[in-house]
C-alpha cells in the first residue's frame, strides 16, 4: 500500500479549494468559534503504518464520535443485556429528536442518537461517581490510542452544560420512563465531558484501530473486544452512525463510520485500516461536509467500500 | 472453498429441528396457505460454483425481494435522478407505514419500503403499458438468472390485488402529492405482479449474483450495472433491506440483503458470493425467522461479514 | 328581536370592503372557478323568522357541512354504537391527515375530519346501494329544509372523484383496518356526492334549524332528533367542526358550527337561531375567512356566544 | 332555583354507591395517599346562593385547575400577545406529550396541557422572583374566592418537584426553542407550587364564579376580567380543558370546565353558576371519574348545557 500517501495527497489537493464549505455548529457556543478553514486526515493501517495530510495534528472536539468508545465500554460492562436499555435500529429522525422516545416508551432507537448515548453513559456509570466515570473513559481512550496526552476540553464541556437544553429534556424524559438509573445532572455531567474529548486525527484513528483489526490494536498488542463485537460495533456505525444521513453515507462512502458536530468523522475499513478526518463545516444533517466528501474519494480511490470494490 | 457445502450441511442440521418456527404471512390469502415446514438455501460464488441444501429447488413468492430488481431497472432508466422521487434513508417505521409519507410530502424514505417501491415501479413504467412493464421485469429477471422458466404467479398477484388496501392507500397518497405519474391501478397492477415473481433459491441467487461480482454476472458474462452502482445497491440493502429490522440484521448477519414476506431472503457477500435462503415462517418484523438465523450462521462460519472476519 | 336585520345589515356594511379576501379552494377544480367576491348570510330564529343579507340566495357547494347531516342520519340508524367506528375528540391535525389513522388503528378521531365522515357514510350506506344512499340523504336534507328544490351538483361530485386521491387513501387505509364495510369506490361515490350538495344560505339555515330548537324544526313541526342528541351534535361541532381551527373558532365566535371548503359555515345559537354564512375565500386552515369574521361580529353584537353574553 | 339543592341531593344519592371508582393519580407520591372514597360538590349561582353536598368542605390539591387562574393572570399582564407563546387548539394527545412540541417548534398547543401551562407560568413570572410569583398567584386566588385561608400544600409541591421528570423535559425542550425566558428550575418551582394549591369545592366554585358572571364576582363586587375575556377563557376550557378527553366531556356534560389529577373539576354554566366537584378516582384519560358523571347528571337535570336545554 505504498500509494496510500499518494491517494491522501490527491484527496487533499481536491479538497483544498473547497475548504471552508459548510457551517460550523453554532448551538454550542465554544464550537461556534472554530475556524472552518481547516482540514486534516489520517489513515492507520492494520499493519501499523500511519499516513496523514493537512491539519491531522490539530486537536478538535470529537463530540459524538465519543459514543463509539462509550458503547464499547458499556458492552464490556453489561454485554448484550445493554439492548434492554437501547435499540439497534436507525431512527429515521434527527439526532436530538424526542418524538421517537415518546412513541417507544423511553427506549432510544440506537446508541448513536443523543438519547441512546445518554442511556449508554448511564450504564457505564454504574457504581461510579461522575468524576470517576469521566476518568475511566479518559483512561480508556488514552489506552486505546496509546497516548497519555489526550485530554478533555473543560470549556467545551461547560459550554454544552449551559446550553444543552434538549439533552436535559431527553434525559429527563428517559428518567420519567425509568430508563435512567442515575440523577440526570450526573449523567449529563459525564455525557458533556465525553463529548468534549479533544483529539487530533491521528489519535482518533489509533484509538479506533481495534475496530478495523478484529478487536485488537495491532500497534499496542492490546486486545479490546472480541472479533464478533468489533463487527457488531461496525454494523451499528454503518446503519446508525450519521443520524438521519446514515443511508446517504453508506450509499456514497460505504464504510462504517461515526461523525461528530465538531467536524470529525471516524471510519473503518474492516481488515485494512482506520481513518479519521476532520473539517469543521457541517452539512445539513450535521455531518462534516468535506469530511464526508474526502471519505467518498478515499473509498473510490482505494476500493475499500465494504459493499464491493 | 471446498468446505462451503459442509458449512451449508451443518447449517441445515442445526436448522432442521426448528423448521416450522415463525408465522406465515396471513394478510395475503394465497401466501397463508404455504406450509411453514420448509427450508432451502443456495450459495452461488463469483467463480460460478453452486451449493445448495434443503428445499432449494422449490419456487416461492419472492415478494419484496423483487424491489431490488425493480430498483436496478429504474436506476438503469433514469440514473441518479431517481432520488428526486424517493429517499435513501432507513425509515424507522414499519414497511407499510404512511405516517412518514405525510410528514415528508409524499417522498418515500427509501426504495425498499412499500411506498418507495411503488414510486420506483412508477418510474420503470414510463412509456409502457402495465402489461409491457411486467413483461420487461420478467425478461430482466430471466436474463439475470439465465433461466427462461421463471414465472409470475397470477393467483398470488390477484390475491394481493383484492386485499392490498394499504398499498392502494400509499399509492393514492403519493399521487395526491404528485409523486406518481401513472394511474394508481396501473402502477399497483405492475407492483402486485412483480411481488408475485415465483423463484427458487437457486434462481434467486443466480439472478442477484451481479451484485456480488462488481455488477456483472460471471456465469453468463452479462454486464448489468457498473461496479459503483452494484456497491450502492448493496449499501441500500444493508441500511434499508429489512424494514424496521435492518439494524438488527446488520448487527447479527452483517451482509447486505433483502427480505420478502414470502419467507425468502437474498444476501450478498461482496466479491465472494450471492446467497438465497427460504423458509416461510416470519418473525415479528416480517422477515423469515429461520432464513435470518441461517444467514447469521453462514456469516459466522465463513467470516463473510462485511464488517470484519 | 326586531333589530336582527339591523345587525345583519351592519355586518354586511363592515364586510363589503373586504369581500374577495382569502383564497378559493383550488384542489377541487370545479370549486376553483368560483368568484371569491361573494358574501351572503341568513339567520332563521326558532320562532320562524328569517333574516338575510347579500348573496343569501345563491347556491354554493356545502362540502363538509354535509357531514352534520350524515352524522344525524347515522346516529338515527345505529345510535351511540356509532362511536365504535369513529371517535369524538378533536384531531389536533389537518382535515385530511392520515397520520392519526395509523397511530390509532384506523379509527378516525371524530366524524368531521374526512376520514371520520367517510366512516359515517359507510354506516349510513348499510343495506343500500350507493345511489339509494345518495337519494336518502337528498330526501333528508330536503325534508329538513322543507325545500324540494335542493340538488346535488354532479359536476362538483365528478370533479372530486377525479382528484380526491387523499380521500381514496384514507378510505383504503380504513378498509385495511376493517373499519369500512362497503367497497371503497361505493363509499367514496356517496361521499363525493354528499359533499356536492348545493344549497343557499337560507336553505342551509332552515335545514339545520332543528339543532337550535331542541331537535325539532319549529317551522315544519318535524321532530328530527331528541333534545339530548341535538345538544350532542352541537357539542361535536364546537369541539371538532373546524378541523385544526376549532379552538380558534370557539375562542372568537363561541357558537357550535361546521365549515366547508366551498366557503360556507353553518352555526347554531342554541335555543335562539340557526345561521348560515357564505363567502368563498378561505383562510389558512381552510375555513371561510369572511364567514368566520361575520360570525364573530354577529356573536359580539347579539351576545349569542354560548360562553356568556 | 329552589330545587338546586334537591338536584344536588339526588346526584349525591346516585353517586354514593359508586364512590371509590377510578384510580387515584399515582405518579405524584403525595397524591397517591389520598382516600378515593370521597365525593363533594358545590354550586355557586351568579346571584350568590351556595349549594353543597358531601365532602364539599375538604381541601384537595387542585392541580391543573390552577391553570385557569394562571391563564387569567397572564392575559391580564400581556393581553392577546400571550398567543405568540402558546396556541389555542386542542392537542389531540396526552396532557404531558412532548411530540407536538417538537413538531410545532416549541409552541405548546394550548394553555391547559402541561407544556402550555409552563409557558403561561413563565409569562406570569416576568419581573418576579419565583417566590414573588407564587405569592402573587396565592393572593389572586384568595382575592377571587374572598377567602384568606387558602394555602399551598408544600408537601405536594415538593413531591412533584422530586418526580416531575416529564415536566422538566417539557420545560427544557421549550427553553431549547427559546420559548421560556426564565431558568427552568425557577419556572417549574412556581409551576409545581401553583399545582399544589389546596382548596375545597366551595372555595374553588367561588374563585371561578367570575367566569360565569361576565367577568365580575357578584359576591364580592370585584371586576376580574372583561365579559369578552371571560367568554374566551370559557371557550378554551370547553375545547381544551380535559386534555384528550375534552371532546367527550363536551359531548356528555356540555359545560366549559377544567379538571385536575387531584380529582377536582371546575365547571361554568355561563350566566347561571359556577360548579366545583371533587372525587379522587380518575378515569383513563386522567379526569375525575365520578366528578364527570356528577356533572353530566347536573347538566341533564338542570338543562344548563351550553348546547341547548
């Protein structure tokens, strides 16, 4: 795969004239300050090679991408019984919709919409104070990426805490249906901190490499989950990873992935590589506009789509 | 792949004691008469080998699986402009729901829910009388499977025509939103006939082999669609192919697939094989119960999941 | 009540400069041709006096106002058992919405939304051919108004038959839930004809006078329904008579009433009078804009609001 | 009206054997402790006569009936501009539904569902600390009833504060849509206290007498609102006062009214009397079962229905 760097470079060349497209998330004040004219991308292959381009070393708020790591932790704690608390189906609605919760008795459709991620966080917290749960996640992500320098951006966490009314509504609604064990403010405290994880493309690609490599990180030798669980997390990312744009992402890119409103997208080419891309401008459904374009180019130029070459 | 037959045999052994599970579709009178104690499965690999087990040579009503062939025809006719008429996102609701249509101005969410398939049929009909459109589809499927013996079961088509009130409602609703060009009864006439296509597992696996083989049927040499389009149809099957059970199917099986209420499931292992399985008993979301179980076994025993081995 | 004519005249004076406001219903081609610059109003008191102003003698299509007469017929036939087939609650949605039907298993929310009226028509048809049912309604309305000259406008009925896709959808949807006994085309045949009843303000006010007068028409001496049933029909008109504008009508006018997209509104001042007003321009929720304004003026100037003087 | 007492007595005789029917509200722990075997009723006529029967002097939690008094205060403060913040249409859904809020951008359908009442409370709070707003309401209700002994039950208020997750969800959801000016916990603090107003039937009937008497309390001579506003509040009670049972209440009783989950119902016979009834057992839609039955008897035996005698 000597030409992966060439492919990344060609993508960068094609993307550069468009840098700045899309709209930075503005409902979280701290994110609204980010300069949209940035783009970075990193590929880490299962044999440990790293390819990068652009602003791949600038840390950004991973936001909803953190839901993948929390899901992994929750499955590690309670296994398949997690699915009593949250479903596994695409939602057919916006990431922060509450309608589905009312129609389906407080059980969120999947772990990647906000309500589902909040339920997953509640599961991870079992037996922990909020501060401990945040610490556990941070240690887990550092361990996955083999990088102790990863941090949580407190300013972003605070910014969300002050404006996250819809998330407060979702959490209280689930609590009303007894689908939340801990006090709402504790669960959201953890949730807002996990969303505020600050990572650059390389850290993110390394942290998720286990999903491309049968559940183990080939660079560190750490076994994280079983091959079966890795497949299943990938399946969830493919069907539900981009809110109400999941079908579109599968159609155009063809890789399991998870996006965040910070402009990052994490993607997996099973058996081959993990990929992280970042560009802050978002499209209409809230996914990084150029990130999605870059991944479509990557899939087309490498033949990595899971749906055929 | 000398052991594929052995894997099929082992699946058959495991399934046999459970044959009869699930509930035969009863809302179409003609289908309600089918004996649920049947199970067949066929694999056709991209190098042209055929493996079969059980009732693989008994013809059944492919029902919604026909939506894959009609979608292929429609994309061939109008290309990507098809997506003005129908979306590409999972619906988050039942196969015959009309709620989404009203909330989204008569544009069905995807081509694999009933409303979307009816819109696709309307597109395929352009310039044709109903009888001609039915003939075109039949010729296309025979050509794909390289088998002139495939027929349409008129009794099933008539049975649906007499009881398909929800489909009549869906079609009229779309017509009210001007998302149907032809008279409702003509479109549904074609639609009910396409659903009544009668095929056995082997015919079905052959007919869909092009989706596993970069768009061309390696057994006949026929080029059907471009590799890109084959990938995209596979992506749609994975995200939307099993109604509100699509996420679950991806989670457990990990292969693009399309189910029908006749008890058939068609699945694709990109670059490797196409698979057809049939067992009439359905699970709660309307997919073949043992068909799904058999495919999960197959994916586990072969490592064919698109999400990793 | 010698000054009722003076009040009507003052209303007419105030309305005249605004005649032409609103938008003629355009989804029924035959109605789209009506000149919006018309306004008529008639009051018939329970002691048999008739007051009129403007175009009170021009016949118009009463459309949904006919639902009141069909409901009266249906209650006469099956009594309170009617409420197994249709509810009595405001719908909280548009007159032709199908969403509620799916969420509530094919039982329409009330007899004054389209779906509910179609179910009521199905009840009235029991034992009748469509032509007979239409004849029965026409005889009933002529009897109520004591006027044999009332007719049905076949052109309007045909116009609706050709474009009423949403009503066809509603009827088929209910049939799927087994909440329709007769063939859809028969029920809609009757429904479209009842909507095409052509009456002028005076005929309409006379026909509905029994609802203001304890169930009997004081002008003809005919007893139509019991006092209790008259009250109940009035209650249904007040809570559900104007689709998703019922609350607003109650707030501003304060009289039980039923509107139609032909621009007519029928209203009742219990114990005092029945009122018919007509002006073809509709407001945003599909009710006669100036008709509603005129009734608000009438209620204010007479003190007839049921909610206090 | 010498026989009003006789009518009340006859109702009491008919109700007594059924006392205990229905189910006490159990989602507010403090209310769940109430003995369901209680029934009281008071009528106050516009000429100042008071008729009572049963447990008319036992104070109960008026809960949602308080929404009528808060609406009156809010209209007094901001007039018709209130309707920018809340609608005037029946909701077609449960009292605590959040679905409608999402579909209609955070504007509650009417002031009598929970979300609407919370918005109204927010309006009343303008310029006040929560404690002051609660004090203002308490003074207003005491003034209306001419009874300084009316209090707020702090235990009930606290009980709701601890379990009112759905209300917290509703308030945060509206805040997300910028339809709440004050901090959620402040608004809900006031809201839960207003719901905890403790009054007996006689106090309640007196407090609401102005709505039966053209806006002024004939017993105290206090002018509260204009006749027009009194009519309009009555109209809102009739169309929206009993959540998704409003149509049914209008059909059977025919009087404007407002129910609360504490088992109270307040009703108005415009120009004649105000009525308060209390019995803690609730029916399926959350209204006092025997309270509704008693009011239906009263309307039938007095001819007070606004829809005709």
